[in-house]
C-alpha cells in the first residue's frame, strides 16, 4: 500500500507522456491566453488623475464630423474649433502662449517614389502652436519637449484614429499642464500641424517658426489604423524611451521590431517623426523622440470607417484613454526627469503582457551576445567531457564482453537507432520548414488574401502545423526506432543549443552591421537552450556516477536493449550443466581462454520452478530475468527520471514562446491588412509561418514524450482551420476591401500656355473625365467596376504598375460623370471651360528659364509636371526669397514635379523656373509639361458644412453607392480630382 501511494505521488514527476503533455499544454495555454488577453484594450479607470476623458471624447466628435483634408473647407472649421479650445488657457495663464501661425512658408525638396525619387514643394502653413513655459530657469532654453499631432485627415476618412485621437490628446494635455500646480520643469511646445497627410508639410513648416529652436526631444502622435492600443513604433535612441518607464503608464506597449521594419525598408510609410529626427542641416540639430501610434485594424485606415463608430461599441473611449495616459506619462517624464536626456544610444525595448516595459541599450545586447557566443560552447563542451569521463570510468569497472549473439536485423536496428537518435532533431526541423513552406505556397496560390479578414484563423493553421511537423516525426521515430527517452532529450538539447548558437551568431552580425534590435528574443532563446543543455549534461553525469547502468541510458547511449526479444533466449540459466572445455597444451602457449559450452539438462530438485535467464547488458553487467516475463517496472526504472525534465521544460519553453508569440501577434496586426495596399502576400505568410515554427522549436527535446492524443487533437484543429481558411471569401464588412479612387480631367490647353506648333496637336473634345480605380486584381476589375453604371459599354483599360503600385491593378475608363470644383463662382455648365477650373499662363524668359502663373478655382493645391528636370524654382512671396530648407537642397539630377500649397483659397501661384542649358542646344527646345490643380471635397463628405462651399464628385458618389458591402473607397492621391492641361513654350 505504501509503495503504491509513493508511486502515485511520484507519477507527476516522471518523464512519461501524461505529465509531459499536461505541463506542455499548461505552459503554452497560459502563454497564449495571457498574451491574447493583454492584446485587448484595457478598461478606462475610474480615477484619471487630472485628465478629462469626457471633454476629450467630445472634442473627438467635434473634429471628426466629416473628412477634413488640407484642401477642404472642413479643415478650416477644425482649425477654428482648435483655436476656440486653446484660447481660454492662453488668456487665463501668463505662462501659456498661443501661436496661430499664418506666416511660415517653406520651400524644400521632398522624397518621391521609385519613378520620381524627388519632388519640389512650396507650402504655406496653417499650424497652431501652444507654449507652456517651464519652471526651471537653470535648464537650457533649447531643452524643451515637442508634442506633435496633425489635425488634417485624408479626403475619404473622418480621421478619428488618424489623427483625431492624437489631436484631442494634445488638447487634454494643454488643459492639464496649464494649471499652475502642474507646470513642468521644461518648456512644453504643443504642435497642431496641418498638411501631414499630403507629405508631412506642416512638420517642414515648423522649422520656420521661432519656437522650433526651443525643443530637443519630441513625442509624435499618429494613427496608422483604427483604434486599439497605441504602440511605441520607434524611438531615435534609448534616452527618450526611458520616459515610458513612468509609473503613470499602467499598460506600456512597445516593440523594437516595428522600428527595425522602418529602418530595413519593410515599412515605407512616413510620419512627422522623420522630419523632427533629421532637423535642418547646419542650422537646427535633429531631436530625440518617439513615434507613438495606433496600428491595429489597418483595413479601416484612410476609409470612411476610420470613425468613432468604426472602432466598435465603447472601444473609442478605451483607445482614446490609452493614448492619453501613455502620452501624459511619457510627457511628464520627458518634461521633468533628467534620465530621458543624454547619449544618442540605440535602445532595445519590448513589453511583457503590456504590463512591464523591458528596456536596455543595443550595445548591452551586443556585448551579451559576444559573451555567450564565446562562453556558451566552452561550458557545454566541459560538461560534455565530464559526462564522457564519468561514463568511461563506470564502464571500465564492469566486466567486458558478452556471450550474447545478435541477429543481423538487431545490429542494424541498433545502428539506425544510434544514427537517428542524433539526427532526428534535424529531421524534425527540416520537416517543419518544408511543411511551412508548403503551407505558405498553399495560402498564396489558393486564397492569398484570407489573412485580411481571418488573421487569427490563419495563425492557428500555421501554429498547429508547426506543432505537427515538429512533434509527429519524433513520435514516429520513437515508435519505429525507440531510444532511451532521457538520452534522446539530452541529444536533442545539445542539437537545439547548437541551432540557437547559429541564430545568435547571425543576430550578432545583424546588430553590428544593421543595428537591428528586434533579435533580442534570439539571445533569450540561446540562454534558455544553454541552461537546458547544461542541466541535461549535469543530470547525465550524476546518473552515471550514481548508477552506471541507468547512467548510460541518461547519457550518450541512445540504443535500447530489446527486452521482449531476449526473453525467449534460454542461455545462462541457473540449474543447468556447465561443461568446461578440456585443457590443451600448445607448445608452451598459454591456455586457451575459450568459454565453456552451456547445455540444457533434465530438471532436478534444485531447478527453479520458473525458467530463468542470466543476461549481460551492453556494459558487461549480468542480470537475471524470468523466462517469458519482462519486469516492466525494472525496465522503466532504467530510463525514467524524476523532476529534471520539469525544470528543463520550464526553462526552455515559456520565455522564448512568450517573446515570439508577442512578435507574431504584432506582425499579424500590422501586416494582415496591408495586401490591399499593395504589399506582397509572401511577406505576410512567410513572417507568420517562420514565427509559428520557432514558437514550437523549444519543445523538441520533450516532443517524443508527448501523448499521441494531443497530436491527434492538434491534427483535427489544423484540418478544420486549413479547410475554412482555404475556402472562405477573403473580405468582410468588418475587414473590407479597399478601392483607390481618383478622377483625372483633361482640359483644353489655353492659348496663354501653348506655342502654335504644339497647339495644333491638341485633340478635343474637352474636358475629358477619366475615372481611375485601383485595387487587387480579380476583385477591382471583376467584382467592383462591372457594378458601376458609368463603366458600362466603355473601353476599360487595366494595367499593373510594378514600380509605383506593385501587386495592384489600375483600371481606367472615360465617363460622363464630370466633377465640379464648387465655390461661389462655380459653373453649372455640363461642359465647363478650362477657366472654370484653373487659370494658366506660361512665359518663356530665356533659353533656360520660364515663368508660370497657375491658380485653381476653389482649391489650395496645384501641381506642375515637367518633361525635363528643373534645377531651381522660386515662388513669389516665399520666405527667404524661396531658398530651400537646409538639408533639403535640389539633387544634381533635378526634379520633374513641383507641388504648390496655399493657405488661402483661389491663390494664384507665380513660379520662376530654371533648368540646365544643354551644350547641344537642348535648352532651346520647347519647355513642355502639364499644369494641374487638386480637389478633395464632395457632397456626401461635406454634409453639414458650409452650403455651396465644397465641390461635387459624382464619380466618387457612384463608387460609394454601388460598392459591394465588403469594400470601401479610399483616396489614391492628395486630390480626389485632378484637372490638368498641357503647356509648351
């Protein structure tokens, strides 16, 4: 009875299938559950410690009533509302200053696209700034903190997330810090900039404001999705990241992997962060700071669903509070603490369950990697040598040799077991890689966009296949070619450590060469594998010294003696006659050492009732078994262990799985909705597959002891998830398809812009309106456009642009739905003339210069496209005579596009242009190009605004009316409508 109780109590600690399976399931289930729970936005606390969420929520409603791009009258309404909210604080407190900046103009060269790497920009800002003076006069006057958010939206979205919540967060902080008792040590600049969506224009204009030299650090608030928990996208250095260690932030969320995605070019989106970090060369140094942004549910990004209702019932308040609390906590630290200043050292940062922020320098990670690259193998080799010495010492004290003979298959099986025992780790890893490659190919070829609407289902398929591909081969091999379980664990642990060492070497090179910090999980994985391998070797040595026979099985001997097969042998039986050979003299030679012959005899009174066998193990030790009976308890005792495996599993799995699962969830949220924007599905599925496989690699040392029923259950889940994900329609109302819209209107060239020889080539009739829709092939051309009446019977032209918009299809057709620019002087004619849209006059000054006069009706944005590059431009009225911002000079190859932005309506731009005069007379050739203006207002988007102020875009209204319920419109460019004409002088 006592023995059975002891056995029952010891059962959970044995290295047997049930305990191993239970602990494995518990560990992974706990990690997945905790991370998924933390992935949800936290509830709003009852105590807000001075922040007014209700007021911020009201502000959010006010500024997101309708889309408000820079070239809209709604944008002016938002600006007036912001001023009305800020003026009371500036009037009440002497330390609060308000600047309604209608003066700053900027000319500069901005980055373009692959076709046109650069473009010229002239921008007239309408930024709003608030300055709260710091209390510590001993601090440098340039040591302030900049808080930035943009109050313009795109033309197709109200902008609740991008960037409404950032704007109202700054309003709340102005209210919070204006109170005298909360004045910070350092000066705070709150920057409400305009024109970010069209090219970060407001941030460039900031450098023209006198307060731009008061700040050395910044927090930029952004929204690249729709609600959720905001993330520290990136940080310039370690110092500003320390601000997120503030106890004021209850749920910090940061991941250096997102910053690596920017630096490596995986993410090509731009924010004001770039402008602030860069500064003005030779004039204003770049600032240290943080991009703090929303990133979940990108399917609503720049669509009508970027709204308060689009975030979900009561979700907007929670998301808004998350940004308010995080910005307040980090902002107060930057304003009042000294540890957020200092060295420009790259940092590594990530959160644990959005509860604890882990932060250290990239150099510390690099040094740690170097130490473990050098020290790790030395320690493992030393322990391995200890095991080998202990094994040899124990074996030498035993009787050598064996009288047993084995059949050829038994020897071959022993050899295969030894070989496969040391090779099955690599086999399982290879099977896992091949399986994931096949799965990725299957997704891309069968249903490439399903991850857009069912991301967690795709992740489930990837993870269940990873488990099956790793565990199933090991279980099959253990059945066909069994090896001692403990020895198998040791062998796989050694091989796993070697794999992590290779990963560590590669990650160290990435840190040194590319300054990649997102490889921190490799370091954790290597250290975990190193500890597990060390424990396994110590265990093997201890068992070897304690009991040489079982120690061999816990050490490096992967073979298992076939007890069932040997039970039928009838040699070395007690009670039989032993006949020794007759001694023979051989000319002085020593007597032969030939063994005697064992023969059966008739049973006698001393013969045991049960036939027994004397056996000799591979180590030379003799033991006795009963005929036909295998002592299973004794057999298991040779291979079992108590407790060692528990410690090893808890070291090997949890930390690595946790870090990788957090990364894979980030990838899922950030990348799953990017394919409708043109991202390659290969990037999405390869990232998910790789991370999913790595999550289960740490379980390999224990995989051969996992229960077969768990494998069957996982196989069923995989089959179901794969079937659904390969057959489901990829788009839903909750995760919609995006259709990019623009209408291009060609106008008749005015006589003031054409030479005679060129005018004769102009072909009417004018105006010609071409609707342009862009989206994923097979959907935009087959499911969207056929439902639009304006496309019926038209000559539809579709093509792919692998450079500007890869993986997307652009379709065009000429229609009769002509836009109207609106405004008090808009024409009601069905065929408006060129002057109803824009005024253009082009004059050739000399062989290498021209003057352009361009203005649009009821707009603030125009463009000039050139057939040859220009080397210089200057807009009349520009600051500093049109001099370009330092560090944003004209490239040697010039530019072929110039964008013009005005703060006033109906502005006529007077532009001077110069180009290089060619020696071959090329400069005397006609100077040709296109002049265009942009419009972004439409009836449904301007509802509730000033009557008659906005324009009308019937083609967009048609698209909105007839789009499938699983699709939403978004803008292609700054203007939903571009009206243009040619010029040649």
